[in-house]
C-alpha cells in the first residue's frame, strides 16, 4: 500500500510539472515583431532610413472576440502599425556598409522575418481549421498570404546591398490586410456557428411540420414558404453570400409568428380525442334519458319531444365532428372554427335537454338541488366582493334565478302537472344559469379553454442570438462617415469599428 501511495505522489508531481511546462495560449494576430522594429530603429539611428518607418503612435484595438491558436479566447494586447515615410537618398544607401553592428542589424531583420513566417504558418493553420468547420474562405485570403510570403522572403534573403530595396511600407500594408482578413474570418466563424444552431432548430421545426402533413393536416402555405426562405438565407450566409444576410432577422421572426398556428395544428389529435370523448358521454346520457322518459311516460308525463331534441342535437354534433376531420385536410383554420362554434359552442344547448329530462325525472329533489346551487353562486359573489369587484349584475341575476326557481317549484306542485309550463320555466332557469356563469367569466377574466389551448408547448421558439446583431448589423444601425480627429473616419462594419488611417481601412483602429 505504501508503495502504491508513493507511486501516486510521484505521478501527481510529474503531472503538475507537465502542466506548468505547458505554454499559455497566446492570442494570434498579425503584428510586426519587436526585433524587427528595433532593427529599423537602429538603422535610423545610424543615419540609414528604409522606405518606411515604424510609427508607434497608432495602435490597433483588440478585436471583440480574438482567436487563439488552441481555440481559447482572451483579450489581445495592442499592436503597432506602419506609416509611409520618404524614400532613401543615394547617400543614405551608401552609408550602410558591412560591419559588426550592421551585420547584427541585418540578422535581426531576418529573425523578424522568420517570426513573420511563423505567424503566416499559424494563420494558414487557422484558415484550415475554419475551412474544416465550414467557414467560407475567400480566394483573396490565400492570395494575400502568398503576397506576404513573397515580401517576407525578400527580407529573409536580403544582403547588405539589398537594404535600399527593402520596403517596410509594403510589408506593413500586407500585414494589415491579413489582420483584417483574420478578423473577418473570426467574425464569419461566429456567424457560421450561429447559423448551425439556427439550422438545427429550423430542422426540428420542419420535421414537426412534416409530421403534421403525414397526419393529413393542412399546413398553411405561408409556413412552408417561410421555412424555405429561412433555409435559403442560412445556406447563403454559410456560403459567404452576405449581401442579404440581415434578412435572417425578419425571416426568423416570421417563422416564430407561424409557431402559434403550428401549436394549434399539433394539438388537433387531442382535439379530436376530446370531441370523441364528449360524444361518447352524450350517447351514454342519451341512454339514461331514454329510461327516464319511458318511466315518466308511464306516469302520464310525455317528454318524447325533449328526448327527440336531445337525440337530434347529439347527431348534429357527430356530423360536425366528422366534417371537421375532413376539413382539417383542406383548411385548418376553417376546421378549428367549425369545432369551436358548431361543436363545443353548442354543448350547453345540447345538455339543456338532458338536464330538463333529469329534473322532470327527479322533480322531488328539485328544491334541494336548486338551493345547493344558489348557495354556491351566492358564495362566489361574496368572494368577488372581497376582491373589490362590482357584483351588482350578478346579484340581480341570482335574484331573478331564485324567483324563477320558486315558480318552478310551484309548477311541480300543481295538479294536474302542466308539463309544457314546467319545461318552459326550466328552460328560462337554464338560460339564467348560463348568463350568470358567462358574467363570472367576464368579471374574472377566465374562460373555458378549448382543447387546442391546453398542454405543453411543442414547437420551440424561433430566435437568434443577441450577438448576431454585432456580427450582421442591420443597415439602419450602420454608422458611416463620422469624422474623427487625426484624419480618421469611422464606420460600423461586421459589428466592430473600422477607421481610415492614412488612407487604409483598419478594423479596430479607432481610439
């Protein structure tokens, strides 16, 4: 056991050593190496000037989201730009002669060029990584890489006599161009990643739409059209066609507005299931009503007309249900209107016949049942009063209902029983009850939910990342031509600032 413990300690020690030895990831960007700048300064100090000099007064701000060589992100340090300066005179060219100091300067220039070569290799690896992830690389990028390679090679192979031909401004401009391309690629990587996320959600949305179509549910043409437009926009952006990239915002919003329709359609099966359940319950009540009607008929009370109304109403509901099942294949909106108005909207009227039959069958219990219902309604009024809700209309309706209930009670006591008068009074009482319930819903803001209004959300919200506004700015948000001191003009490009410095557009250079 002790030996195992020792082995464990030694292993942890070596793992920690390896972790400490691992170099910290550095942000990759194009910058003129310090050894290069020092060499140029040394040349200037000795009276030798090249075709361009380092200007340290202008810095490039860090891009918003830098790319690291190992994929980790962290802030970038400032970097220096180059600016044009007068070319060499013949006398200055002749001042550079072979000597220990000048040989050292020339070696430092070549070492700086080697560092730039390494930056190029890092950039090429970055480009390859982006290509593998599906980021579209412009042919111009690879052309600019080759141009900088050619320029760098001039410095690597330079001799003392070649110093007069080394153009630092050309080197600086080429590096600025590639730094711009690097930031553009970084931005395109962010955009492509967001497009992949959106595409996954759109694909799920489309599969759900296809599932509904397989169930013979008519999907609105606008939904299919919006889906096609979104997919086309995503494909164009991923292919680097950014001319209409900002359309993705409106297209996604339109698709999200379609989501409400699709939620209803997705709940059509549960709507049909609820209609079938209601019809089954009504058919069961119809059988019970038939027994009651037969029993009352033996006692000289004829309710056959009420029963016929009940039976016909149920048959009409079944016809509506079957017609809606066909209509959903042609026009979903009409199908839902039919179900809401001609099926569930008629349910109270259908049940009125059933309640009349049941009341006549048990008129001895009318008074106790009616008293229980009115007490319950009175309690509901008290609850609303405590909530500071005006209940005057409800109280009036309850008073009318009590009076009508007393009238029905007297009609039941009459001998002989006036069946028609009782049925008419019960109908009026039922109407009062419905009006009371409707008023309760109006005052409390509660209504009966339709079957398609119930259940969990099935279609995910269609949205874009808030950051997409930075990467694909809308035209109305662009700022162009704002004057800056020092000859800089600012514009909003790709979510960051781009300034014109001495005639060169440089992302992130505004300070």
